[in-house]
C-alpha cells in the first residue's frame, strides 16, 4: 500500500504527495527502486484510469468499486461530480484510509475482504458498476481468484471488472519492483482468455501488455525504451497484462 502510494507521489500525483507528507513513515526505504517501481505503477495505473474514464463517460452516475483500495487517490483525479466511489479493504487499511481520506456523500470506505463471502453485501453497490482489482488478485490462490470473479459476475450482472495478470514465468521469478512487494505472487495467468473460458460469466473486452502504455504522456526516451523491450525481450519475461472484462 505504501509502496504504491510512494510510486504515485514520485510521478507527480498531488493527492499522493500530500498523503506521503502526512504519514509518519520513512519512505526513503523505497528510494533505491523509485525509478523502476514508479514506472511500473504508472503503466499499470494508466490503464485503470483509462477504463475508469471510459466507464464514467458512459455511465456518469455509476459506481466505481476499488477492491483492495489501500490509499488510492483515483477519485481525486477522475471524479465527475456524480459517480459513487466505494473503497474496500482490510481493517488496518480502511482505518488508515478513513483517517487520511474521510468519506463524503459519494465516497464510502468499507471494511471487507474479498475472501469473505459476505463482501458483496458490505460493498452494497447498485446500478452500473466498475470493479477495479488493481494489484490484488495475483496475491490470491487460483481457487480464490475464481471465486472472487464468479461472485462479481453473479452478484453484479452488467458490471465490468479490471484486473492485472502475470505470466507463470514472472510469478516464479519476480524481478524489479515485483521483488519488493509485501506479499508473494501466487496466481499465474498466461492467457487472460483463460478467465473467460472458466465459464463463470465474464467476457474479455480487452487486454494489454503493461509495456505498451495507454497514453503518450511518458517522456519520449521512456517510450522508446519500452518499444525496445517489447521488440527484444522474450515474451515470457514481460508477460504482465491488464485486462477488462464484462459480467
């Protein structure tokens, strides 16, 4: 949670920078890997932001549900003045969030684990919904991932869910920023179509490799470096993807 917050702050997210200043924690422990870690989170966050913008453009009064929300500041960046935002996470995380980012009339923090069958009732989302599972499912056992996604499909028909997947080679040999996450990578997915083939009611809308940024907002040198990585690196070494599904 704090690592991703620091990465967003390092990339100029004003709300994240204010939170870093407000939290009594030695963020210098993340400095050594700031560049690569920040880029990793910028690339991943870019797609989640893009899909959130698309959803709110189509459903201005919809509900965005962030699972494993941590201290996400997406609502500060993208709120349209009409959407409802629900931030779900474990007790320690929600307690910190409520202190630093208090709830408002349209922003609600709930304590709920996706491993608890009762989490949909705690979230209590209505109408068109977009679920964001950013940096979450890869830390769960495959059976738990399937249960979570099947629950979204069954309890929230017509919704969308965005998630990230890592290939089996990467899960077995985490490198760079992935080595410094608080938990071990568990769920490996070599083909996002696999989730659709589970037959749980999800249809893949689109999927993108993280090394292909959503927008041309990165420095030209960074874009050229990513182009080289896509062209030269073995596919299994850069098989980190973001995918959007419909229920």
